[in-house]
C-alpha cells in the first residue's frame, strides 16, 4: 500500500500528486492498474453516484466502511484515503477519533481519512492525528456542511467564501496536524496563495465522477482479467 511518506516526498520535490476517486472494487482495480496514480480517495460521492441517494448526507459510517473495504481489496500501490461521512465526526473530537479508528481497523488498507470544514473541525483534526491517523481536510465547497438538494455539488457556492477566509482555514488545519489540504472550487488566487504558503500538499479536486469517466475512456482494458 502506498505510504504517506511517498506522497510527502513527491510534494517536497514540487511534483504534482495524482489522485483518483474510487467507490467499489472495479473502480479501485482501474485505479490500481492505470499506473501513475499516487492517491485514491473513497469518496462520499458514492451516495449519489453508486447508491442513488440525493447526495452524500444520507450516507452512514457503515456505508463508507463497506465500500472502503471493497476498494482496498483492489488498491495496493496508491495511498488510500476515505471520507468520514456527515454525522460521524462533528459531535465531538472523541466521536471523530472513534470513527477514524473504525475506518482504519475495519477497512484494512485505508491509511487516512478526510474531513470537510475549516476552523470548526480543528479539535477533531488534532484528536485524530494524535492517534497517528493521517487526516486530509477539504476546504472551499463542502457539500457535507450544506443541506443538500439534487444539485448538492453546487455546495456553498464559490462567491460566499473569500480567498482570505479559505487561506486562514487551511493554515489553521495544517497547524492542527492535517497532512494535506484538498481544494474544491476555490479561486485561482486562493489556490496559489495556499500552494505558496502551506508546507503540506494542496490538492485540487473537482467533480470526481468526471475524473473517473475520463480514466475509463483510456483505461477500460485495465479491468480485463489478467
């Protein structure tokens, strides 16, 4: 399984980190066989894309662990990361740590977790990282923190969060122990500001369904039995 150290070494050399979303064994296998993938995220977008839910809010931790197990059976080389779903970490730092431990223990191969939010999740990030579990944080559009409609990918909207607020959140999360910051629909200015001033990797993530379809077009043969 890919290690966090390899990711950080690549970041230290100012090389781009290549990531892909996977929700099940076939998509995990595609990511594994595609080559050149540094990180795979088991995303809570599986609620909408795989399970047919209106968005990600209806997902449980059990749902995420179930799908993370399937992905982990396929992904052996990239660093494997999984979302903690809404309701599994917001109540308290202790709840967050319990959920993170469940994910790591019950889905062997998952090496870290991702949380959404800014300064308000600092206690959770600190608690999880104190147990030695790597945490990535998503800033910008954070669909988990919005009462979603069928168009949940619109999130909170680009115009409602200023570049300086996003930057402040990212700095605070880094200082709390986050090992990486994922940026969703932030301005070029905000992305550049974080890239130039944060010491941890900053990774731009868009609509992961699109990324998966692009890889499918060029890598469909990867799913054939060897």
